[in-house]
C-alpha cells in the first residue's frame, strides 16, 4: 500500500512540474502560426536551433544556425534588444532555447508553431 502512495506522489509531482514548465513557456514565449511567423521574421533575428546536419538538409531562407547544444557559448551572436524568432524540427528545442535566452535577458522571443516540419514556405538546402 505504501508503494502505491509513493507512486501517486511521484506522478503528481511530475504532472505539477510539467504544468509549471508549460505555463512558464507560455509566459515568456510567443507561439506563432506560419503566417504570423512570415510577417515578422525578416525584422527579427531568425535562429534555427537544430543541429548542423539538420540545418544543411533544409532551412528557412535567412536563418542562422545556432544549435541548442551551442547556444550558451554563442550568446554574443544575438542582440538582446531585437526580437528573436526561433525554430527547430517540431517546437521542443526552440522552447528550451527560449527559456535559456529569457534567463539571459532576452525578452522578445517567438517560435514557429509545429516547427520546421510544418513550414510550407521557401527553404534552402546545401
């Protein structure tokens, strides 16, 4: 019986943690449809947070590749006074990148709903 209580407490704690992170992301990060993303990304810093091999296979025109794994080391490449538009393959890594940027003082953060796999616009491949 004690095992059941421990499992229930762990499940509840996990759900609370997930819920907190979700609410935090909604507070710091604007999720944009493809149409909204297209309207603003030319005036912003467009960052692809996928790994270089993913970037080389196709990316949005004008995007810079700063993988999430390198973002902490490459923060100086981004201006905190300009909007930052982020995207990854499906939206998970860009949300994590936004959390890191927010902690470092970046406030105008947006990401592409559904990520690159939902993008229907022009792309560039290597």
